[in-house]
C-alpha cells in the first residue's frame, strides 16, 4: 500500500431465498482471506501506517463487526461479537458496526482510500449496522463526492488492467461489449471514464486511461491489484485446504462413474456426488453442479439437471466441492453404459490430448496465452482430422470457452492472467461440444466432452491435484465396472 493510505474490506449482504428466508450466507472471500470472519454487516479497515487511538495505543487495523443479539441468535445462530473476534480471530481494536457512523475517524486525511463496495446492495429495510449504512458512512468519512460512481469506475479499471487487452483482436470485443452496456445503463452514461473507455482506439490509449483511474484518491483499482496479487499465489495453509477440497471432489467423481446406470436421472447422479462431498466433510459445492447427459452437456453452464433417464448417452459432470471456503473445480465425462462408443472415444481422445499438451507447459514462466493457444491447436487439428470442421480456425464453434482460470476462494479466483507463477492453482479444461443440428455428420451430434483438472504450478513442472479421478478412456471404463455404494438401494414412493 502507498504511504498514508487506508484500505476497507466490506462484508457481503445476505441474499433472500424466499419471502422471509435467506440463502445460507456466503462471506466476502476477501474479508474471509484477511480475517477469517464469516458474518455480514461488517467492515475491516487496514492502515499502511501505525495509528493512535484515544488512549494513545497503536493500531493498524479497525474491525467493525455485527453486534451480539440474543433474540436474533436464537433464530440464526451465535455471533462472534466484539469479544469473539478478539479472542478467536486475534484483532485488538474491534467495535460494533452500529458505532461506525459516530466513530471518530477522518478518512479525508489519507492520500489513498482503497476499497471495493459489494455489488447490488439494497437500501430497503436496512438496519443501523447494515452494509448499506456502513457504505454510506464510509463515503462521508472519506469525503467522496456524491456523483462519484465507485462501482462503475472499479469495473472499468479492472477490465483495463487485463493483460489480454494488449492483444489487437481482444480490445475491440471488450470495447463493443461496454458500448452495449453504455447504451442501456444511465450510470455508465454519467461516468466520465465510461465515456472515454468506449472511445479508446488502441492499447496505448487504454493504458493511459487505466493510469488515470489508478491515480484516483478513492481507488478501487488498487484494491483489485492488491487482492489479485495476494490471492493468486496460494500460501502453505491454503494449499492444505485446496488439496482437501480437490481430493474430495475427485473421489466423488469416481463414485459417480461407478454408480451411473442408463436408467438413472441427472439429478440422481448429482445426489451421489454431493453425498460424497458431505460424507468427507465438504460444507458446500463451489458452484451449482452441472450434470449434462448427451446434448445437455453442450450447454456450458447447464444446471437444471432435470433429465430423468440418461440412457446410453455420455454424461458430463462438472462438480466441485467447497471445503472451509476453498473450491475445487473438476469435470469428468463418461458413458452411462460404462463403455465409450467409437465416436465418443474419438472426440474424448482429442480433448485428452489437448490436456496432456497443456500439462507439459504448465510451469512458472508460461503465459496464459500460451496455455490457450496450445489447447486450441490440438482441438482444431483433431476436429479437422475427423472432418467436423473444414478450416482449423472454425474450432471456436465447438470449443467456445477458455482453457484455464484461477481457482481458490472463488471458483473463478482472483489473479492476473499474465505469466504462471509457482503456487498458483489453475484449471486445465479443454472441451468439445457438438450440439444437435451442427454442420457436420449426424453421428457426432449430441457429443459433449470436457475434462477439467486442478493444477498446482511449480517452477519446473505442474502437479495435477485431481489425479485421483481417472482421465483415460480405459481407466474410466475400469472405474465404471466397479460396484458403488448405491448399488442395490431401493427407495420408492408409496404414491
């Protein structure tokens, strides 16, 4: 952090599930990363330079947390409160969030006020210590102008910092994307930086605009820079949790391969896998489970999982466990019959070859661009060889997504998409999806394959953390031939 700067990390707001029932609360990963705190209605302030309180005690952190309330705790569970945060999380200067507004703190004296407001915060029916009130008090204490739109500026700055925009082919796509938003969104129309962003002609202009946004006193781009830099490199403690989440996920995929039968439903397979998560201690899934049989697998984020009979199709299962806040992201594709057809195997083997080619270069110093290029070249050559595409550049029709993303507290974790570095964890997930009605031989229609593994980057090579789940076709068939714990279970509705 720059000299004489302060950084604020806000909790997320609870989200309503149905009427007076909320979704299970998911903490802001940044707040959890810096504090271990998992409750709403809170803000953590971190100071670059040592401060003095009214008793002349030094501090460099102030934590305003959700207050204890016995009547509410009876319904929603015990809160840590001030004393719990001090004793369990190790903070010394802790206060109730309701006291933030009247707390003697002048943030206008700092050269840089570094922050990021949570998105989509509602001001309806909020409490005195609600996140909306904390944000409004923070704005006043920081002397932030009423017309300064922190969220829009932060979004633009984050986009402008993406190294991929240096590619001549990528910049026009992003500019056109924001032109579409600009045309419909009044907040973007009122924002000075948005007006300039949609007019940039090249990466030089974009870099200058980013530098200007980065120099602002009220600064969200620095917030993202610092949190990205920290969270993209996993600490030894984080690696322990990541290994556990990924191992649980791999074992659950194995059980799904053993359990699958043509008469099973997508939802039933999801249940088998998520049961193993719970059995082995994972509290949640890291994202909505994707279980797509046949053509459903061609929908990249298919989460309905409502086909009642998977039949003789292949099943694409993209399911990852979340353990103590850290998420795995593992995909396996396997035949419900237990045996690949010739066409299924041919498509599968191309994806497998693409993965293998990427694994060979996954080490410190390789760029994300090289990872993407390597995977796409193998897929393109394979599709061309089978006659599915006429020109190799047409591979985008059947491989529409990227190969890799960061993994950690978020399933698409924070980080800079530049060079790979030691102790980063990324996914490697090439895929081929041939929807029904595609411009190729009908024998390929409805085949969807994605193989996704979680990879720890080393200085000289990578470690495939999800290797417990088989990837080769013969190994998958061998796994599918084994008995599952669900075999023989019969539970029937009486009506």
